[in-house]
């Protein structure tokens, strides 16, 4: 392979999407990093939630989380290919952190040999500076229609010859059939490297599973390394599957936040820091908006098309009707929609045209070329208003991932964003805005005050504490000695 032969590796595959591969990889990165220099790796990721590295490269948010759990800086090599769905069976292809092209599935698979070469080179580069690489597959491993074109499961297994552990989600039902069927459907050269199973998201008495565990091991000759309990991680979600699984928990929460669930929503992890503090509803375009205390229009993979849908559904009028009443935030594409107009040279909609926005902010946006801004930023709070005045001069951190340029006469954070005269309509390109405790507290204090209530700033654990908590769950429920032997330690 050309990489350092003493670099250990393990590949975590799943029986399905959202089986728990990412959380297992995150936990292993944390546990192994106590003694070794560890890197996560996912050859190809399809996700609407991405992260910007320090050098301005865009990768899947899961690999950024895993790198931080391992105590290393996230890099583009950890996720060499990122697909960001744009709708109509087209995805933006990000290669080594840079926009490559918008391609249909067929066009993408036509270039799969080129992608394979990129994946191998990225893996080799990581192997030069790390002792262990913890790899993650995507979706279900046994997608038999894709075997010759699959670079993230079968392709990664063949490229790296890594020992494989398969994770099954018992909450979805049929976990034994899923694990057994996945192994049986794998190509023979890959199947021989499957060294263990993990059952994830179990609620109940593990003794009930024991007969099934024994029979699965007898039928396959592969050990079950453990049964992980259902566990809510205080970490960002990876993709839109997670959005569908979000429980609606209103109990004991005084504030209701409506996040408009755009058809092409992206980076919905922006709002997860608010979910512990308020009832966050992801509102479909054809749903009633109700009477929320705050409306947020999120980012999108296609501002123009989602703006059209917002208007056609009548949701745009509902949002506008709340002007002067409650705060309305727009993040990234949502910020662009809040303006007076968006000029598209053909980048978003395929043809040159100008579109009228919601008119809630005095801004105009222009999509002039296929250029994407990807950067981590720290900005001073510049704007006034009932929410932000108390923060003036303080700083917020975030990251930008967007096409288009917006002219604003009243920036909010340094040179970014815009705010209306009342200070209640706020737009920004900053993803990760609500991860800033100072801004989160100012917002919640305002919302509570409007209801005649007093807000006590929350005590939220650090990211490091979340990694440790996850690692402890895995330490308690998996046979780590057996797992480490599989890795070759």
C-alpha cells in the first residue's frame, strides 16, 4: 500500500444508516488516544452537516468531532470525499475539502476510479503521522448493487485490508437478521476480515438477548463484542437521518423555537445547542407555524429553490406576519432569504434571474460564480438591539460555508450579517452561532423576559466531558481487550 505498515487500523461498518457507527468511532478515538496518536477516517461521506477546518477545508461534521475526541486537529484527509445533496439527484462533490463539481449519481460513479485514488492517497498521508486509524463506513455495508462502485465500505475495506467490526441498531428491529445478512452478503475477500459485532441502542435487560447472541456467534463464527445501551450523546448530529429521529420534547420548557424545515436544509446542527434550553420544532413547509417565541430560517443547499418553496407553500407569508412581534433569525441561506433580493447568475437555479426575498432585511445577495467561502472566524458583536446590546464588543466564534456575496449596511458580527431597525430580525453567515454561550444566554434572557420570566444561564458540560461520557459507556459495555486484539494492539 505504500503507507507505514505499522499503522494499525480498524473499519467500523453498519447494517444501516444511523446504526451508531459515528458514535462508536468517536468513542474509540477517545479511548485509544490515551496511549496512541489516533486519526478518524471516512473515505466518502454524504451529509448536510459539515465543518470547516483551520485551513478552510470542508469535511463532514462527524469526522471533525472524531478528530477532536482523539485530540488531533481535523483535516481534509480525514474525509477526502464529501457529498452534499442539493436535490433532484444532484450533489455537490467536495474533494479534499474543496468544491469539485455538482454531479448526478451517475456522473459521480463514472469518476469513481479517480475518487479511489484520492481516498488511498489521503489514507496514506494520515498513516504517515498516526499510529492508529479508526475508519467509518457509510449507510449499510451490504449494498450489493454498489459493490464495484462503493469506495467507503467495500472499497475502503479492500484498499486498507482493515479488520472489520459491524454495528447493528436493535432499536429498528431485526438486528440479528441485519447482522447475519450483512456478513453473508459481503464479498468473500471482505467477509473474511469481519472480526466482531456490536449491538447498539438496546433498552432493557441484556439477559433477554443472550440466546440470540450465542446463536449469531455459532452461525457466523464471529464474536459479539458487546451490547451498547441507548444513549443520548451531547454531540452534533451527522446527517438528515438524525433530523427525522429527533424527539419532540416540550416538557418543562418555557420557550418554543420554530426552525423552518426547508426541503434542502443543511447544517441543522446549528440549533442543537438550543434543544436543551427550549422546545425546538422543525416545522414542515405545509405545517401550521403556530405561535413560537423565535423563528429561525436555517441554511440550505439551494437558496433559490428553497426560497421558491417557502413562498409557494405560504410559509413565507406566515414568517413575515411575525415581524415586529418576535425575533426572526436567518442563518446562511436563511440570511440570504431575509433580504430584498437575490441575483443568481445561474449558479443556484440554472439560469440568470433575480428573485425577490422576504424583505425583512435591507440586504441584497448576488451569486456571481461557482465560488465557495469556507473559513473559521471570530467576530466582535457590533450590532445594538434588545437582544445584542448587552454583548456589544464581545466576540463570537463560528464558521462560514456559503456561495454568494451579501451587501449589508448594518453588519452584526464584525463585517458579517445584518439587523433591522428594531433589532429583532437578525441574519448572519455564521454557522455554530448558538454554540457561543454569551450569545445563547443573551437570546434566552430576552425570550424569557418577553414572557415575564427570569432566565438562569444553563450549566452545559464541555465537549471534552461529552467525549469522556461516551467513551465510558463504551468502556463499560464492550469487550475492549478483545477489540484491541482485533486492531492488533
